[in-house]
C-alpha cells in the first residue's frame, strides 16, 4: 500500500517541482490562506507558543507573527518540492554559503564536523553544501512510520549526494567512518524535543525551562568532532544566506552541556531577530516546568 501511495504521489510532486518559483509562491500564498484562515492547522499551538515565548508582545503583534509564519511554512513546503528537480546552479544561487573558509580550515586540521541547525529559516535546501566541500556529507533524520513519506523525504534530502542516516544509526555510522579515517560533515537538526523520560538535561529555550536534546554534544565528545552552528538567514522570499559559527573545535575541553547551551544561544538570537521564520507549529515547550 505504501509503495502504491509513493507511485501515485511522487509524479504529482515531480511535475509540480518543474513549475517556476513565481508560480510555486502563488500556490504557497493560496495554501497559506487556506491553512491559516480556513483550516486553522495547529493555529492554537502556534498562538499558544507565541504567547508563551513573547508575553510582552500584544495579541495583535503575535497574530501578525503567526500570519507571517504560515506564509513562510507554506513557502518551505513548496521549496522542498522544488528541490526534487532544481538545478545545482539555481540551488546555489538561492542558498548561498558565505564563509566556507571556516569549514575548509577544519578539514585542513583533520577535524570531522557536526553541523547543528534548528527548524529556522530553511533547512531543506542546506544539502547543496555537499558538492562544495571535501568532506563526506551526511544528514541525520528521524525515520517516518509512513514508508512512502519516509522514502520521499530521503530522496529529497539526498538529492545532491548527501547520505541520509536515521538518528538511531548515526553514531555507529560515524564511529565506523572515523575508524576508517574518513572525514565527515554531518547535518543535525538539534532543536528537537526529547521524549519524556529519555532526556539527560534541562535548560532554558527562549526563556522557558524545558528538556533539551544533548545527543549532538555527546557524539561530538565521544568521537572528538568539531561542533559548528549553521546560521541560515532569509534574505528575501526564496533566497537564503548560510554562515558557519564555530561552537567548539575541541569539544572534549568543554564542560558538559555548554556546547548545547551555545547552540541554543545562537538559535535564540535568530528567533528574536525574525520570529516568523521559526517552526512554531511544533509543541516544542510541551514538557516545560
């Protein structure tokens, strides 16, 4: 059944991805209106999250952020579909890396890298990095229960030769590659919500005490990988600039959880600067104290 769904849905998405970006953004505007105004998809979650994080803002200010968020969310959906057929030339034009010298310097020092990012701005187009670096590129994802959706997301994220590995298998994969002296750069979405009872540390995120994901820091310390934050800024609709912020070149020298804190500090600064570009539809603060 999942295979049949994939065979039916994939051609529709593929042909949709062939449309020019300007037409995809028209579709995005229509979808955003439907999702926000008519369906109200997770609207209460979004507004509750915004009220929790920005209590100092007025209700109208928070609703304005919410409207902009839904536009951005729908843009991400169609940008992800576009990734199925976008040329490397156009992808590099729309998603630019501006300080690759930092990554090149780490490579020269024989350092593998964990590249930490959050659900902010654009993360789906970040895979274009693979063809601009000497590292073996990997991306971590959480396996989806729906096999058709899982196959599709792997296909999209692995478009430019990045190897997509499930979060359950990534440590073993990186351990084996390190023993083979293969330098790797691995992209991790590190602002996930840990499962109840399965976390080791709490900290504040946007001023709210919550469990935080520490797996990236633990892997960095065990394998002695440099930790780098991927800072993605939305320049304008459909165009992004990504830069690298070094969190820890030698993670073993840092006290526990300070790298995780440094990551949270970086993403918090971005959320404060343009809150509409964060993924407010997830229940990120559901386990708060």
